[in-house]
C-alpha cells in the first residue's frame, strides 16, 4: 500500500528493513518482570494475614504446635510462589505475542508472528479475517486485542502488555492501518465491541441515590424510570442495618439508560438548558 496510509502513534508500529511491525510487547524484560512480580506478590498477599496471625500467637504462647503451623503456612506460600512463577513463565514464553510484522512493507504477503521463544510465518492470503476486540465496562475501555483467524481451530489472540502503547491506541486508527496492510490480500478486518456486564451483587450494584445522580432525576423518579427501561433491581437486608431493606440496581443497564437519556437531552434540550443540540 502507499505510505500515505494512516499510522498508529509511535511505539505501536515500527518500521524495519523487512516490513512494518505491530508491537504488543515493547520490552521483554518489563513483561517478564511484571509476570514475576505478580506471581510472587499474589500468594504472599493471600498468605500474609494467616502467617502473621500464627506468628503472633506463636510468639505469645511459645507453643510448638503453633510454630509448626507457622512453618507449614510459610512452606505452602513458598510452594505457591514457585508454582505460579513457573506457570507464568511458561505462559509468557509460549502464548504471548510480542509483535506481528507484515512483510514486505507495501502489499505484504507474509505475517511473522513473534513470541518470546519462537516465531511463525503465516501467508497473509491464508488469513480469513483479523478482528479487533475492544472490551468495555461502564463506558470505559478495559482492554483491546487483535485476533487472527485462519480457518477452524487456528486462532491467535494478541494482547498488549501492561501499559503498552497499543493499549491506548485509537481503535479507528488501528482499524484503518490494518485494513491498509491487508486490503490487497482481501483479508477482512473487523471490529467487535464486548461489554462487560458482570457485576457482583449487591456490592457493585448501584443505589437509588447513585442512579438519581447518574440520570439527573429526583430520587423519587428512579423506580419508575428503572421499571420503564428494564433495569434489574435487587432488594436485600444489610447486615449492618437489619431493620430495613435496601434496593440496588444493575449498573450495566443503568449506564446504558444514562447514555440514552443524555442523548435525548442533547437532541431536545429543555427550555433554559445550556445543553445544545450537536451540529448537523
């Protein structure tokens, strides 16, 4: 393709002598360090309260049984750390895609998929489609990945490393860039938006006050609006206040209703409102 094709921001695409490289993991050292840190901290964070409690009791009582339990808990924590470190290193080495390089730079015919330990060459013409999957939670993008498809049973997920530039790239720019690279091979470049609707109930569900502030309506109007728009509700008795019942609402649908109400207000502002309709 022509060099005038749109390009993602610096750090997302790098030009090499062989072609154009879409980078998912800018630094192998940083990616390995993050995996190692997570593997060490997670089991220690879980075991630390129990280990500390046994240690305090052992010091106060000087009981041989308690000291034995302290050693058992510490040993299990060490085993968990070793197991998670080995598992995470294996996962990083075998499944993580560092970059995809399209060769040659113009009208590419090969896609080189580089992992930590090996690389794989795939003919661009063999790719059925490339899908950009964007995951949202309450309107905020939580993740983005590029999925390569080459027939049944062959699918590769390419996800950016923690805080990699690709995790912040504009989706449309990435779509245009990939379409420019793969258009000559007639490989479909698609977009799929995934909305996370899993919220633990009742901890992450919203109260009437939350919805009133979100929807910009009086608290008394929340129930009627929720019923009209199909927002699920859940009534329960809080342990801290067993004398009354609290009703909470599904945040996923509540957020969608907020977007709908905002759109209606923008198109039809109330008299005296500062909100104006968008330009045609």
